[in-house]
C-alpha cells in the first residue's frame, strides 16, 4: 500500500469540451505504518482515558457532572423558562388585557383565553386563561409577544409530573399564584399618552 501525498491536478472542462481552468486535488493515502494499521496504540490510549475517568470518579467524583436529584438541585440560570405565571397590576388584579397576542403567536396552540368585560370600556380581562403544559414547547414566544408584561416564564418552577392529561393544564388561578406585581408602568406612559406623542405631519397628497 503506498501513499500519494503529491498534489496532482485535473482539468475542468465546460460542456462544449473547451478547457476553462485547472482544479488542484490532493490525494491522501491510507496509513502506511504498522502502528497506524493495527490501531493498537490508539485503542490502548482510549482505554487509558476511560480508566482515568473511572478511577477518578470512583474515588473523588472529579469528573461527575450529575447531581443527586431531587435531594440535590442546581441553580437555574436567570433566563431559564419555567412554568408560566401571570403578573399583577398595582391593584392586585391580573395584568392581562386579553389582547389575544399570545395565543396567536403560540406555535403549539396551547393557550386558551376567554375574555370578559371589565366595566372599563377600554379594557378586557381573561375570564379563562389556560395553558396546556404538555403541548407547550417552552419557546417563550408568548412572553415576547405580550405588550404589557402580563405573562412570564421566570418562575423557576418545573412543569410537574402528572397522572392525568387534564392535570397538565395550568389555570388562571394556578398562574396568578406564582404572579407578582410587575415593575412595568401601568398603562405605559400614562392616560395622557396622546399629548406626549411627537406631532406628526399630515400627509398632503400631490395635486
Ligand atoms: S412558551 Fe411557546 S409553546 Fe409555550 S405557551 Fe408560550 S408560546 Fe406557546
Ligand atoms: S398575556 Fe399578554 S399577550 Fe397574552 S392575552 Fe394577555 S395581554 Fe395579551
């Protein structure tokens, strides 16, 4: 068996047979030496790595990355997406205004909202707000879409194991129990937001 390390070249031709250029090709041969062909040194080296980790973990657990869950728990990163929670207004009511943006954006179609009137002609609120956590793909798009910081996934809580399909559905009450008061300003810049808008020049169509 011989190795061919010398670069050679082939000619690239167009469909008409006219030579248009040369492409370099480096031919790499199979391993020649006995050491490479029997693979034994590499096998021994691999076994050495395995033995090193085995004995290190046996006596010191130096390379062990697993934890004894649930007795031992690791801290979730701040951006971990846990069970959903619904945030509260200054007056303790649900912040959600049932705008339906989150069920619209949800790729798993697992959010169900039934709105109701609040008595304030400018706002609605959810009478029913449910999320099927078995269908949720934990993408976080509902949180991104919400215009008023009403829904979050920073609860740090796992979706629980359930025995029955229906138990996987988080209700409005479940999610409100995890909710806290939002730091967002209620109503954005305030009720007089129109007066704070920059004046917009009216469109003047060409005559
Ligand atoms: S995290 Fe994604 S899949 Fe889950 S409810 Fe929100 S939008 Fe739907
Ligand atoms: S949680 Fe936010 S996005 Fe979803 S309906 Fe309520 S206000 Fe709209």
